[in-house]
C-alpha cells in the first residue's frame, strides 16, 4: 500500500465509513477521520480501523483553545495510538499539543491556512493583510519552530515550505485528480503535481467516496502517484 494517499472518510457515520473502507480493501492503508464524523462514531471507527484492520489514522480535529485545554485534549486522544492529529498552527497551540502528545507516537500537524479559503475570506475574518502564499509559509515556519511534526497546507505552498529550515511532514488537502469537481476547495492541484512539490501525503475525499467504484478511483490516484 502506498501511504502517500490518505482517503478522507467524510461520510455520515462509522457504519458508512467502515463500509467504504471495506470496499477500498487493501488498496488504501491510510484514512482521515474528521470533525464531521465525531458525533457519528468517528473515534470508534478510528480504533477499529487501526487495531483490527492495521490501517493508519489521521484524526483531523483542528484543535484550537487555550494551551491547558489543548494539552488535555491531546493527552486524551494520544491514548488511542493514532498516527496524525491536526491542531491550528498558532505556536501556543502547537506547543501545548506537543506536550499532550509526549510519550506517544502521535504526530502533531499544524494547520496553516485552510485550503477552502482565499484572500477575500481572510479579509472578512480580519486576518493579517498580505499575500496568502507568504502568510501560509510564515505560519508553517512558526509551527515548525513551536515543535510541529508537520503542517497542513495547499499544494501550492508546499515547495516553499519544503525549503524551510527544519521542514518536516507536509500533508495537503486540496488535491483533485484531473477533471474532478473542485467542491469547496479553492487552492487545488493534481496528485502528481502535489507530490512533485515535495508533499509527503495527499488527502483525497469526494473524488474517491463519491465515485461509482471507490476502489478504482483510489487506484487511479495511486497510479498517478507512481
């Protein structure tokens, strides 16, 4: 299995997620479980896929709070022996998350700027003025300095982030096979171009789970990576 592909199980509940994982079979070894499935049995699904099926798990919670709360939340999540966890890339959040993950194998990934956002969205949220690309790279640098094991960014910023001193894991959503609908993503590249830019893992959801044959869709992406 090529773990560079992470399939997002953005389906309503754990039953649907387990069914999709069963259809994908040994074609996919790494899954993302996000906030949308948390109330639908997401943690139980994460444990079952990890412990009973040997899959790697990326828990995409994008935690953000005061340091003590983030540290406590991550300490609780670290007991599940999962692989990746996202927090917002603000240095105090990353540092607290690393404290919470201490003694475990859980990798803390800092979110830079969501791939569904553009400059107009940042303006609406009263975010710092300036080029979105430059802000993303700077947030990545600060997350690394705070101890992040990796960052989440769009493929378009990956090459410059890879060039940063101390660069670590780079995981990118906003990846769409050629011809796929963009959905709510705005800063998008193809799987091959993302990997060429220095990305370690790509996250793909709807182009796989909305396909008539999810396994064939995943295999097509893997073929492009190869």
